[in-house]
C-alpha cells in the first residue's frame, strides 16, 4: 500500500531557519477522499455515507517500522490544524501547538503525529455544509446523524490509507477524549495506548442539557431556516449564543473570578444601562463573535448530538463490563476544577479499568482553569505523557518482536 | 397611620371548612400605589420613579404590638403569591406554600407574613410592562434600571404603609436572600432578623455570565424589537432559551442524573434525528414553554441586571467591613450541591458576620437538589427557622420592654 497516494498536497518541509524552537514549523493541510461508493461508510444509525473527504495534517515522520504514529483527536470546535502554522504570517499556531512539536508532549522528533477534522465538521471533512452528491447542494440537516463511533470509523479509514497497522496512541481532550476511548473499545487491535483527557465515558444529563439549549438557540434564529441557510444570511445570533453558553462551561467559577471578577469594562462606574457593564460580558460576546466567523451552525448541531449519543456503557450491565473490550494501555488525565467533565468521571473510568486488570494510570492535575485546563496545563500533561509514550513504544516493539 | 387605607381589596377570610390542613387557605392579592409624585422613589441610578404600584399578599394577622411581621422576598421568577390559593380551583398554591402556613416554618398562627412582587417585576408591581405615566404606553426598556436596593426601598414603602415599625424578619432564597441581606444593611433599624437562603453577597463573574447569555438570547429574538413588543408578538423563543439556561443552573449534576439520567423520551431506541431523544431535553423545553406563558421578557432583563449589580462589598475593603452595618440576627442556610450560589459563599458571609461579633447561625443542608433545594428541603429549613424566629421574637420583645 502506498502511503499518501490519493493526497491533494505533499508535506511541505519548512525551511529550518524559519522554525521557532519547539515548533513543527510550516505545515500544509491535506485532504483525502475515502469511502467512495460502493464502499460507503456504514453509520451507526444505519445510513450509508460516501464519499467522505477527510482533512488532516501530519507532523514528524512515520518510521520504517510504522509503529510511531499517534492520532490526535480534536474537540467540539477544533480542526485538523493542531500544530505549526500554515503560513509564516499566520497569527496563531494550531490549537494544540503547546503539546505537539520537537521536545513537546507529543514529540515530533520521535513520533508521527496525525490530526484530522472529524466527520460532520466544517473544516474540510465532509459535514452538513458539504455538497450532497445527490443534489450538488449543501446537505443541511439532510446530512445523516453521526456518532463518535462514526467519527472513529472515518479516522480508521484515514489510518488505513496512511498504511499504519497499529497506532502507538490515540489522544485527545474533551470530545477528543471520547474518540480516544471509542478507539480503544471499537478497534482494540489497532491501538497500543490511549490518552483520554478531561472527558467522560458517557455524556451526563447536564451535558445533554447544555448542548440542547445551545441547539435551541440555533433553531430559534430565523436565519437558520431549518438548516437551509447556505445561500443567505447565517444563523449567527443563535450560534453565538450557543458558543457563549459553551464558554461558561469551559471555564470554572474560580478562573472566571480570577480573570474577570466583577471588573467593569473600560469604565469606573456603572452606566445602569443594557450596554456592557462587566468585563465578563464583553469576553463572552467577543467569544461569540469570533466563533461565528469560523464555524458552521449545522456542524455545531451535529457535533453536539454526537456528544449526546456517546455512551460506552450502553447495553452493558456496568461501566466495568463495557470497558472489558478495552485492552489499550491508558493514561487518563483529569483536572480538579473541570465541572463539565468532572474528574470523578475520569476516576470512575480508571477504577473500572483497574478492576478489569487493565494497565491504567490516572493523573488528576490540580488546576483552577476548569475544562479548558486540558489546553492550558501544558507542563503537567507533558510530564505525564512523555514517559507514558516512551513506555508504550517500548512495549509495542517488544510485542512485535515476540510475535515475529 | 391607617393600615391598608389605599388598598384595592380587603383580606378575604377563607371559610374554615375549605382550608387544607397547614394551608393559609384562600388569599386575595392586594395592590397599593406608593411614591406618588412629588414623593417619587429615588433610585440608586439617580433616576426618579413614581407612582409605584405594589402587588402584595399577607397571611396571618398583624398583632397589636405590630411586632410579628415577616417579609418574604421572592426570587427571579417569583411573585407576591407565596402561599394559599386565589381560588379553590387554583391548581398550584403559592410558590412557598411549603414554608408558609399554620405550623409551618413561617407560622401564620403566630406571624403576619407579607410577600410583595418586586420592583421591575411583571406580576402586578410596576415594571417595564407597566404604562409609562408620561406616554400611557408600556415603558419597555425606557424603564429605569433598578437594583436590589431599589427593590428593598419599595418594600420599605410597603412596610411603612402597613404601619409596621420594625420587621421581625426578612427571609428569602436566591435573589430573595439578596434582598434579605440588603434589608439588614440598608435599613438596620427596621429589621430584627434575616434569613438569607441559598444566596450570596455579590453576584460572581459566572453568575453575571449566565445572566448575560440569557439576555443575549432575548435581544437576539427579532420579536424583542428593542423592548417594544407589547402591541405585537412577544420574544418567546428568546425568553424560553434564557429560562432553559437558568433551569440548568437551578439543578445539580447529581439531581439531573437522578431525575433524568440518559433516559429516552417516550421510546426505547434513538431516532438519530433532531427530534427530542432524551427526557432532559423534553424537560427543558417544557420549562421554557411554561415560562413564556407567565413572564415578561423585559422584566427578565431588568431583574437579571439587578442581580448583576448586587454587591454588598462594593466600596468596602473587605466583606467583613461591608457587613459592619449589619446588626440583625442572622440565620443563613446553604445547600451542599448548590453551584449557582455555592455554600462557600454563604460560609464567607457567616464568617464575616462572626468576625464582627454579630449573632449569626449558619446551617448547611446536605442535599443533591442544587439551587432549587431552597424550595424543596422543607423539613430541614423548617427545623432551623421555627426556633430561630421564636428566639428573635423573644429578643425583639425584650428590647422593646427595655426601651419603654
């Protein structure tokens, strides 16, 4: 199998001089078309979908043994651009640049790191804003409903395409952690280790509730128009409200207090008006406004539904029983002030795995940064991830030697 | 001063036979007009407002010494109808019927209990849906911004009108607790005791954030029309979303899990569609739909802003210094799973008062009901409130005897 054979763009090696220390440098997004009919992807819902375009990026080099590949899974609003820059003038590097690069948690001197935009996204991978092959017009909400397992199936298609027999690790925070867990459960032979961070084994009632209110805000926007808005104005107001709700859940009460407290926005006295009084109001509005520039409202609907459906325990008498299929070595990381995916849920996974005799490490990092800590507590996660990956790599090699 | 002189309706004594045990029976809402020009209410913002119509109810009898009056303050979506029924066929009794009545926490055999709809409300007291005397048309957002202190000023006007020199107690949960604290701080000579429940001394950044997202949902509804919607369709969609957001914060993760878990709504398998899948989604939508039947969106804006502005510590070097003015005997009640107004904030108030040598009791009730516990944990609050009020009453009488 030839790797990259159907890719639209070659990997661009950045000139060494322009690379910041610890950065993977310039990267080029790549695209591949998978699941072309008649080999469509069979979704959990029973629907079939194909072809599926997958946008992805890679950092570092796949070694000759093809045993150093790590898949990074992104969260709700993320994309395939996890590290480096697309152009020298790009203001912000990829979303997990703090963790991916030479000498970083996911060390690109040693590992071949892959990140792809997930199914139903709006960053290059097929989703509700993509053209429906049957009509040539955007799918809208005629796009089939997808689950975390379906997202993993598409990622497995990409890993097959890249010619990787077994991933060294699958890692991700939040919804990315759900994908890491799903990988270990539904493809136990294809993954050596998983690193689920700030996540859960099933979305809670409160999590579903927050998602539903965000969706209701989108449905209530007249521009949403039952999802058919691609030829007209977008449901920006609704999507911004959904994002603002989300943002409150990503921070903690403490971090909001530390960041904003009751500070006023650019004034020393109240206006006693409906204009912005407090910094925290201004912050939220700004988050909403930024988000609508870069995200598709229908994708937001599909992605939050995929989270809602996520439940590894479904059909099993206990969490422990449901994780019996999980054979990967696991490093679980939780954060003390995360109330969206509370550390107690991570501990429950760790205890269930331990009960099954699995190789599991649970690290709880004390942080007041809330759910967002998975993107911020770089030092803590790096200290845990580097030795874990080294150990996983050694074990993967030993196992291969034994089987030869 | 003649009590009730400007009242629109006399107290209707319910026929004894129709009264349920422990119920105050049939009650009649009352209205009084206060702050008629030129004696307008001077608001914290500097604006003047008058006349102000106040809707209120009373339960039990004011005694000859006029020393058994308790003011109950309601929360965001409450009203003056705290106990009993307006008609025998009324489905639900007043919002705190579990705590007000013969033999209950606020025992109407002993006490004269008053509850009034607060300023800027939409349940009979002057607010943004009331006619602006200058134009005869609803105020909309031309209504002046009000604060918790302004709400208390209107309540003090009512207490003056009722001829009550000193309240035995002011009690309330959530925003009602803010009013109780404000009473003790701004009218220290008019209140013997306060019972702030599940509240805080200042709204946190997270609290402001949730309020702001709710307001943004209302602003984003095209029917809101800058607050001028009284002649046309109401901004129901926006108000429903604001209410849904609020409802998530009133419950706890645990109580949502206990009530709904991941139970499906009227089916045993997923539809994989945007129709309601989970019970918790259906519950939230229902809460939103119920709320728009009975609440005014502009009132929601004004009331959440009043919460935002609430900060007893403002202008003081410490919470303890700011509470130096507070001389009332205090019973503070917090609930372990309340994350909107976490018990730590109640403890901070109690510690500050203790530091000032004030007479304070803090009770933390273990409950998984979240913020809503203040309406649900009746047994626990009753056990604390009854002896506290008895003791406060004894002290009020002793003090009066000493001063005679």
